[in-house]
């Protein structure tokens, strides 16, 4: 996997997960998820695009926070929804 230098990295902050126990919306709505993503602008925890509700990408496109990182143990990568690329 090749990372690119992305202008959206300026949105990255030191964040704490708002719901470290799982996807914020899935927890509230009682739905399930497969994998979790952490918004690096605000700390929103959302489910991945392979999950039924796709809350992480919905958050990125609705709120405008472009970069997430995997919130899965042992994974260390970041994704930019705007550029559709690893960063």
C-alpha cells in the first residue's frame, strides 16, 4: 500500500474516540458493524463501508472530515475519503 502526501492532512488532529466501545450511530440504533474507523478531525467512531450502515463514510461526506484511520487492533493505516487514497 502506497501512501500519498495529501492536502487534507491539515484536518488531522489529536483526537480521543468519542465512543471507544464501537460505532457511535450503530450503538445508538442497535445495529451491527464489521470494522471501525476513527475520524481524525473530531474523534467520531464509525463503521466501515463493508458494514451495513457505512457510518464512517457517511460522517466524512456529511460533516466534511476527510481522513480516518482504522480503529481495529493491529491495523495502522489512514484513508482520505476525498482523494480515495491511503495517506
